C-alpha cells in the first residue's frame, strides 16, 4: 500500500506540473457519504477510498507476442485514506459500498497492456458484509447503483511472458462519469457541493497478483456468472489458471476523484495522463 500512496502522489505531481488549470483536477479534502445521506453526515476523505477485490482475466493471443483481453472484476470499498481508525470495524457506516469493472484492452506478452473500453459501476449495498457472498454477483451488485463511469483509453500495467500481472503488479484505470448516473447525496466537494450533476473523472490504482488456488465461490461468481466463462471450474471440473488464456487475480488499491477540466484544458489533461504513466515508470 505504501507504493500505491507514492503512485497517487506521482499522479498528483504529474497533473500539478501541467500548471494551475491542472492542479485543480485531482480532488483532496472531499466528502463521501456511504449512506447517501448528504454532506452533513459524510466522511471526510483526504485523498482516496480504499478498494480490494478480485478479477477474472481472459486473454486472446494475437500471434506469439500480443493479445486482446477482457476483464471482469468485483471490488469492496470499506475505508478511506488507509485509516481504519476512522471506521470501525473497517466498514462504512450505513451500508457497504461495492463496485464492478467490465473492461477490454490489448497488450504485449512480457510487456505492458492498456485498457480500451469498459464500465465501472458502484453500488450501495443494503447491508454490511454482503461482499464475498453468493448474493448478486459475489455480493458486489446489490442495492442501489450510485455511480457509473466509462473507462477511458489508457491506464494498464505490466504483464509477464505468460500474460499474468508482474509480481504485485501495479495497474491503473482512468474513467469518466456517465451523465445522469451519479446519485445525489453521496459525493461532495469540500464546500458541500453535490457532485452528482457535475462531470467527474475517476482514477483507480491497484496492485494485482495471480491467485494460485482461488475459492470455488469466487470462480462460480466472477468467472462463471459474471464473465460467462464455460471452461474448467464452470463445467464440473476443478478450475485452474491457464497461461496465456485465463486466470483469477486479487488486489487492493485506491479510488480517487478528479474534477473535469474546462473544454480548453482537455488537451492538457491528456498530457497530464501521459505524465502519470512516465512517473509510474520512473518510480518503479
């Protein structure tokens, strides 16, 4: 998690380095109300919401060196700023927050990959401790949908020659809010302005490690049900990861929000994203 904190700082530095217009993008000191009850009862967030979760990755090799991929992931959000002292026992009051990711992209074996499309959906579960169960999809698709984001081209990370993420591999996802899909009462800036009607960007920075022996429930819920996989593990035989074909991963990281730039600043925002990637490489 320490590396992820540094990574988040690198992202902020990349944006800030583009000038005063970009310095306002990544939000700090914002407010999140996990119960949807408004600004007054919300939780102060210094930088980010913590996320942990799992994903099923399917690869389609294009010859010997490159591949296309599809990712189906589920996540749990239980605290902010890696500070569980604010939230005991590490669960947001008023209901758990979960999320799903359905994304696609391409990459190079023993190289890097990028996202090309996808959707992130966030949910306010009706009760705590539902994540990781057979309810909905691994307990991540229950209750009220509170936000939806479209995955932008870019982000990604590094993979091994077999297509798996490198050891504790760092992965980033960049996304933009979908108009009309941000529920009121959950997200606020530091002055109490509800962000549901404003265009927002989201940044997810996570690590990723291949699961050698994934739980049967995880296979059934994420691979079979969510991804529609029909191979081993979904047809009666015991599941196993297959190099350059499919695997399950686990990880944790951060979820950040950013203010959308003015139209005249969109091009500079793209440059800032490129700067984030450069700083990630330099940090590594």
